[in-house]
C-alpha cells in the first residue's frame, strides 16, 4: 500500500531541493572565481623579467666584529704629534722644590712682609714696651685678686651657717669673677705677643695687610695686631 504524501510535504521537499541546488551553484561559482584569480596572477608573474627569488629560509646571523681599538698618542706626545712639556718637571734637572702659582704668590707676600720693619724708632719702641709691661703688671695683680676672691667665696659657701639667699649671691659673684679673670688672662697673652713683636722689630705692622698701624690706634690699644680697616673687615667676615 503506497503512502500518500501531502501537498505540504511535497512543497517542503521541493524547497529543500532548490536550496541545496542554490548552495551548490554558489559554491561552484566561488571555486571558479578563485581559479580565475590564480590563473590571472600566474599570467601576470610569467610576464615579468628578472624576478628575484627570495629564499624564505632565515639567514645565519653574522657575527659582530669587535670594534677596532683606537690607539692614542704615546705618553708625552700631543694629538698633533708635537711633544708636550710636563706641567711638573721631574728628573735630575728638576728644581728642588715645586710650588703652585698661589703658593708662590703667598710665599712672596710673606717674604715681603718679613722684609718690612717696624715704622717706629728705638725710643718709640721702648715707650710702647714700658706701657705694655705696666699694663701687664696691673692685669696680673687683678687676676690674682679675683682668684683669691673666688677661693674665699668657695670656702664661705661650705659654711652651714650661710643662708640660701647669701649662697646664691656668692655663687653669682664667683661666676662673674671667673669670667673677668679669663678676659684679663686673654689680654695678658695679647700683651706678651706685642712685646715679642717689639723684640722682632715688627711691632706696629698690621698682620693682614702688612701696612703700618697708626700711632693713634696704638696709643689706645698698644697690643693691637690689626689696623682699623683690617679689624673691621675681619669682623664683617665673622672672624
């Protein structure tokens, strides 16, 4: 008995066949298009002359050659081949001592100062010496007195009968006396240095400029080492 096919099934089967035929035709057209393109490329390439064939194989990496060593001129020879003189002489013909430009200038300056002598004559130097000695004697006496006072205050502070207020006052006086004594000791050292300058015949010369210190300044400060200008400059620089 033959199975009866409905019209709906027949229509679906027909549609499926048409779609399969369309897909086959499209596939065939695509294959033909690709074949035509390959044929055109082959024809185009066959018409070229002197075509270079490129090898796809990677080439071996060439070893990097070491840079050539640049040799400079031999020691003592300049870039242009001229012989250079050493900045500092050496060897048996070299001078015994070498000094820099600044060192030589400083040495010459010191020599010029050493050649300078005091601007005062013997009588004036003796006068300043006497003034300095008298001032030194006075300061030594003051220092001795203050030292004795400090000792007495120290002994007094250990007395149990001394009240707290008096002990505080004595401690202040003791500290003040010690400070004043130190100032006088420093001035005594300055006076000793001034007396030595008189002995060396360089008294009255500024230790910075080497110029004579005015007599008016020495009359006020017989132990002065510097002129007024040099002292102000030193103070300005924080010296």
